[in-house]
């Protein structure tokens, strides 16, 4: 084929994560104007194009199509071998290639792939027996472990490690949502929808006309409206937090409620510099151990008693 006789191939790319018929105007124009439309295999996009009254030829060998040109509907696997052949034809001046995006992945599209992968793990046929046998309780330790590994990656400052560990952590709530869906309780869309609604409620300065200088008030008033049954400042603070984090959170909650706790002071009015806090806490642990007391349990008990928390 000479350069003067070169055919034109429109390479039509679509996203499998977008409903097949939702193609761009540019894509539909190319399809309606094409002398021929072809693909290797049937797909949702191929069927949507056929439903629109456009003939799509399914071929095993694309050679004849390339001779004449037209719109090629790229398969979900990317039709890599054909793409490489097209690159050679274009380089040799044997055809002209136009790339048209019929649809493309929106931000977060790969989250749909994660949901689909978890669904396959739980499939009765071809799934994973280990995953099908899990419960919320059996998976709970992994949630904690992955959370700490994310914190390690943040502390290390390694972006690649953080990306991987966030993926491992993200896997966990999708697994829990799938277990709940299997029981008819809720699914991942319910989880995502609830958190989106919460985000919008707690940011009226973003999704509304509230004063952005009153962020703190907006946040806490929204939380109070969401949980009207909570009548104690420490309600909602996880009892599974390590004691130091638990103590800090409870102190903050009482301060936020306008009822700061009557907290003990160091003997003799002693002060601890910021640089010495770690050493001070370590010394407290040593002293507790010397007294035969578990420092973790002792601190938790002190916070529970001081804050009047029911266990």
C-alpha cells in the first residue's frame, strides 16, 4: 500500500468501568461516519454500538480491515499485538492512525476493580476457600496490623511503601463490607454513601454557605446531631485504643465539651520539657514495673475512674 493509498484507522478506546453506551460525541461521530467498524471479540461496547444500529464486524485477522480502514473498537485487554502492528504500519507510512477516547476512567475507577476482585474471592465457584471462611472477628487483627504498617511507612517517608501499605489497608474494609453484604446487612456502596453523607454534613462551609472561620463549631455540632444518644464526653472513644492514646483522647473530649477533667499534677509542681517527655514516660513505665503493676492497665484504669467511664 502506497502512502497515497494509506487507509485511516480510528483506534477507539473505552473504559470497561463506564456503562458501555456512554460514549463521547467524538466517538459516536466516528462510528456513524466510518465505512467499517470492527473488533476481535464481542464486548459490552460492541453490543452498545450494534444496539445503536451500527454494524460491527468481528474478525480473527485484522489484515483486511487495515487495508480499508475504519473504526477499530479496542478490546478490554487492549489488543496489544494489533497496537504494536499498527505502530509499525504508521511508521512505514502505510496507514494513518487516529486515537479517539470513547470513555475513560474517572478518578477512583480502580476501586471498582478492587470491589470486583473481592467479589471473585468470595465466589462459590473459582473463589478462595480461605476468604469465604473468614468473619469480622477473624479479620480484625489484620485491620490493626495493616494500620500500624501504614504508620511505619509514613514514619519512613517512603512513598512506594506508603502506596503499598495503604492498598493493604484499603483491602480490609472492602473485605468486611463483602462479609456484611453476604449476610444481607450492608454493602460497600452503603459504606461509601454513609461516609460521603457524613463528610458533606461536617463541612457546610464547602457544601453550603457556612462561615469557614467556624470549622471547629461546624464539626462538633454536626457530630452531636449525628449521635444524639451520646450523653458522656467519652462516648465514641474506642476502648481498644492503647492507654496513652485513650487518655489523650478522653482529655480532649472533656475539654471540647467545656468540662475539663480535674487532672493530677506532677509531684512538687515539677515540669517536663518537651524534649524530656519520652524519658519521663519511660521512667514511669520502669517505676510501674518495679511496683509490680502493668503500666498499660494502670493508666487505663486511672483514666476510666477519673472520667467516670463505665466499662
